[in-house]
C-alpha cells in the first residue's frame, strides 16, 4: 500500500514537528507492510532457507549376502524387542559388517513444522530357496522373504509394522521338477513410508535402517540351507519442512 | 529497487532545502507497495522457523497395518486373520483400496503421490493412483490394454508394490486414492484365497513452492 506523503511546501513550517510528521508517515507505513506490498515472486532461493530439514547420504550395498532360517528366521509381525530382527548387513545374517543404516541430523517429530521423514528402500532378492547338499530341496514357493523399516529416536529403535513387506518364492514355469526350486528369483522389494511423530515416543530421530528375515510355511528341511540372498540394497530418506496432516 | 544512498545527500554545514527533504522522503514513500527481491539481502531469512508451516510442502498420509499371519516353520500368510485385510473381490473394475483415500484442499500445485502396499494372492491384479476419480495411466502397475496384452499384469504371487506420480492440480478440493482392479486370467472363478491388500500406505506431498 503506497504511503500518502504530504510534501513540505515553501513557506511551511520547517521544524522538528513538521519533520516528525513526515517521518511518522514513513514509520507507520513500514510497520504496516502487508503481503500486497511485496511484489510476487520476490523471495527466491537466495533469500529463503531450504525446505529440506535433513538429507542423509543414501547407503547402498551391492555384494550378494545371505540370510538363513538358522540365523535370520522371521520373528513375527511387529515383533519386539526390535533387537531380535536382523539388519541388512554387508556380512548378511552372520552380522558384524556394515548395516544398511542411515544417520541423519536430529529431526524433532513434534515440531509443528516437521513434515515427516520420507523413506525409500529397494532391496533386490537374488534367490529365496533351499540350497540342499543334494536333491531338489524344498519347494521354492514355501519360502518368504520379509523386510521392514526401523527408526531410531532418542535412545531406542522403533519397528514400523506397517512397513513390513514380504515376497513368496516362485516355482518358475518351464523348469523341470528337479530344478524348479533351484532357480534364482531376482525380485525387487520396494518400500516407501512417511515417519511421523506417532511412530516414535522420543523427540529426536537420528537413524533409519532396514531389516530382513526368512520364513518357511512348514518345518521340513534344513534351516541353515534355507536362504534369502540379497544383492543390491539401497536405503535413502529425506526430512521435509511442511505442514503434516 | 535497492537504495545506495538518498537522492539528495546533505553534506555537513550545507543549508537544508525543503525540496531536498521532500525528494528524500518521496523516495521511501514510492518504494512502499513495490518491495521486491532487491530489497532483501541474500539469506535474509536464514531459519526455517521463520517460515510458515504451509509455505513449502503440505504432507498428508494414510496407512493401514495388517498382520499377514506368517509363522516361520508353521504357516504362510492368509487374508483372514487380520480384519484390516482389504479384499477387493473379483469385479473387473477399478476399486478404491480401503483406508488409502485422502481428501485435501490444495493451491495450484503439483502433487507428489506415493503408494506402497503388500499384495496377497496370486490372481492377476493391477494397481493405480486415481485423482478425483480419474485413474492416472502412467501410475498403473500392469498393462493398460489388458484385452490386448493379457500377460501384462503382475501375477507373481505375494509381493509388494510401489506406485508414484507427480500430478499438477488446480486450487480446490481433491480426492487422491489408491485403486485396484481384479483380472480374471488366472482365477476365472475365484474361491477361497481371494486377493487382498495388506500393509499399505498412501502419501501425498503438495509442493507449493
């Protein structure tokens, strides 16, 4: 809104009072600036902060790793304690390597301007089957590979049961009875989720990781030969400022 | 525009003229109402706490958690233990997936829509994103012309899927849904083990700026 400025004319009093009147009109206008006083598209990337609260470096692992029903058996939907789950790891079910885990600068999910953390996981299942020392092994379609997202807030890990996904092994059409359960699967497991304040009970999210497990629909066979083989796995996340509803 | 100095710079000891003062005041008064990018220094707003929550992204999500009832060494998944299984039936038409529907009021903005879900069953199915009842062809998992290409749909048994799309919308109220369509190639008469959608999540990111 333009300022109505009364010009000082020749012959007018030119003193503290008249100057104060002019200054006051400027002061009043500056203090009452509205949205309409700012030209559209005034604020650009040079003026405003990023709307990204945190972007951890995505983590990938590419080597083939193995999990078996002996070292990474499925513990059940939404199972706690979360430490019973096996994190996807560069050493597979044996553990001890590098976990598929992101570390982000602390995000407070109770901040009203926190829009949540978007999480993206893709895990490539190379094989999900029996690896018997002899014979055709157990039918491949009796095996399940299970995956999920966990988040670390405060000093605890939280398992997000709604992110659990599973894939069933597949008996491939055209294979012989002797080999149909010995084929690789090559299947991508995608998970997307939005971590919200209600997912955790602490106010500082600092880590996100991916877990996996293997299950079989009966107890036949040798558990250590029942394997979930993963190849390329990638976990990434982005925390955004925004209104969350 | 930015100011470098007043139009009439008054030096020390110089007599002050009325017009000089007027012109200096007028410079400020004319600027008000047309403040633009030159009037704010770089990084003028350095903290995101100074921004309104709705300045950039408005994020909405809906989800449902479903126990598939897998028991290692004992049983595989089913679609009957957990009451939150969504069983779309065998109608060959796009059907909204339970709990994955969001109604939101937007500005003129692009919407980034993400769907992540678990499919139970081995019949052919297709999944897609719909906005205001319109199914986005580019979001369909499976074939668009099923009659012409009956092998184009997922039929690999239990497996998870992800869909996403970026869609510009006009200001107003919109309904975003994840939808599913049953295909009858494998089970022309489906009995017992009907398909189901289990763990599932719909995320809508309105990108206002």
